[in-house]
C-alpha cells in the first residue's frame, strides 16, 4: 500500500510539480526577527477559513435552500442530525473567529506599517478580503430563514435603496425583486456558496502569492526608514545572510496558535452552540428586532443613534469614506518611518477606533432605541406590600398591553421610553392619564385601545407610593 501511494505521489509530483511548490513555500527564507508570536494572526485567519469551508460544505449537504423547507431543515440539523448542533455552532463561531483574527492581523500590519513599499498590494487585497468576509457573514444570516434574518435583509435593502441614482437597482439586485421571498433565499444561497467563496479563494491565492513574492515584513526599527530605491536590496541582503526557513523556524508558532484557535472555536460550538433560530419568517409579525451578528452591532448602533436628518448621508457616505481611507493608507505614506514610536498618530487612531467601536457595540447590545419584546413580566416585588385590587389589575395591564416593552420599572422592561419607576414624583394623575390616552413622540395613543377603566387602573399602579423599596 505504501509503495502504491509513493508511486502515485511520484507520478503527480512529476506531472504537477507539487513537491517543488511545497518546498518553495515551506523553505522560503524570512527575516529571523519576523519569527515571533505577533505574526501568527494571518495564518490563524487562514485556519478559520479552512474551518468555514469544511463546515460549510457539510452544512450544504444537509441544508435545503427552499423557502418552504429551509427553516425546517435547519431545525433538523440543530436538533436531530448527529453533531448537527455542533456543526452549526462551529460554522457560526468560525465566522466570528475569522473576522476577529483578520481585524487583529490588519491592526498589526497597520501599527508596524507593513503596508509600505513594496507591500501596498498586500494591504489592498487584505482590505478586499475583509469586505468579502463580512459579505459572507451577511448573506449567511438570511440562510437561517428565521424572522430576524428576513427582517435584517429588509433593513439592509432599504439602506442600500437610499444610494442616489443606483440605490433601487442595487437593492433589487441584492434581494432579486421588490420583496424578500423564496427567490431571495435562492439568490443569497448562490452568493454565499458560489460567488463570494470563489472571489474569496481567488483573493486568498493572490494575497499568499504576494507574501511569497515580497517576503514577510521585518519588525520596524526606530530611525530605519523605508526607501523604495534601496529597500529591496537591503531586505534581500538580510534574508540571504541571516534568513531562516519559514518551516519550521517560523511556522511552528503559526501551527500552535492555529490549533489553539480551532480548538477554542470547537469548544465554543460544543458548550455554547449555534445561535438559536427565531420564529419562522412572517411579514405580519412586528415584535421582531432585526440586527446583525455581534461584530457588526456597532454599525447597527451608529445608525440608530444618529440624527434622522443625516441618516442618508452617513448610510451612503460612511462606508465610502471608510473604505476609501483604508484603500488610501499605503499610498498616503508609502515610505518613511515604520516604528510606532515615530508614528504616534497610528497608535492614537487605533485606540480611538477600538474605543468607539467597543462603546457602540455595548450600546448596540442594550438597544435602548428598540422595544424589548423579550421583557420578563414585572415581578410582585414592584407592587406595594398590600396592593389594592385596582393596582393588581394595573400591573397585569402594564405587562400585557405592551407598556413593559418600552418602559423600565425598577430594572425590568425596555428603555425606548422614559423610566416610570418614580413617575409619580414627576407627573400628576391627570398628566399620566393624558400621556396614556394621547401618546407621545414615539408612543402610540392608547385612548382607542384601552377602556377608561383600564387606563385608570394603570394610573393607579404607576402612581402607587412606597417605591423607595425597589
């Protein structure tokens, strides 16, 4: 058997040159200073991509991309298929891991100014790969075919429709029609399984080729500037004199870290599992809060917090400016200092971006601008020690008529409207009743849906005393 496999390998190697390619890749020399742990995030990203390919193929064999069967097939995968829940979880966390590793890798490249000559194209292909990765994540969300995924697609299409002149055409191309339906699912399946992976694999090939062509950048040294006239000559002289083979001198760190990353993703998939599916898609169901996966929640929060008057400009111009700046970085400073000590603005920019994105992510998870349809009914602790029958009815109405979704009482409920824990100290009984009857800026008028007696009971509860106990 071993002899047969050896002869088969020799045949393929002779015809295809496999050994030459593998040897050239593994044994190409890198600067000894670049064999360090801070350089492992690029290979970790590739490991996450491998996880995504393997789990994606396995899921595609079980998934049924039809509007009639997609939701049920995912439920079967999650609840009945052997290792199905783990497989879905690994694919979900693999996407998250790929985004995280890629962002850390790009931050490292930016802080070390490894985008400078002659590696401008390395940076540009990296930016394109980030965009394709996020596009993969977005198209994958609809394939869950639950109410959150469908409504999120509606929101994305509406935002794209705001682009001047071509917005409606882009939105139509995205969802394949005027509304989201079975045709949209088929189109997103094609995007997610065929089009975007094809582009991704092609760009990964180009990116790796560029790494081999230009070499791995050496860590920056204070005072050592990049000069396009002399850089290649100096780099090649260092590699020829002191260079070490990529495998095993540098690659062992990449292998260890990649194994740790894949192991962590597998553990998360086993312990936490894939995100729970929402309800089946239903256009008439309004108690749904669409939102992206966690790594794009900050964008969701930014759009929600901005003044309505500038929404169109930010939704259209924001991504254009952001992508434009990323693509311009290697051409704005293709030479000069690389060390962070001589580029403090780079450190400041990264810290500010991390702080802003982190703060917006935290706010996005709280989503104070959206009703909390999952709010737990008010417990008895918010009531008086000896509540009257009217106050008991008021608590029940507050829970069942939707008040709890938007108003907080003692830490229970939503945050869309004002906190009503101590509303009795701000408003009189007549003022409370007027607000309930007439509504407000974001509050519907309940005068037509609640009886006078029900409104009175809600007011009884809201104006009850002794709230200092809660």
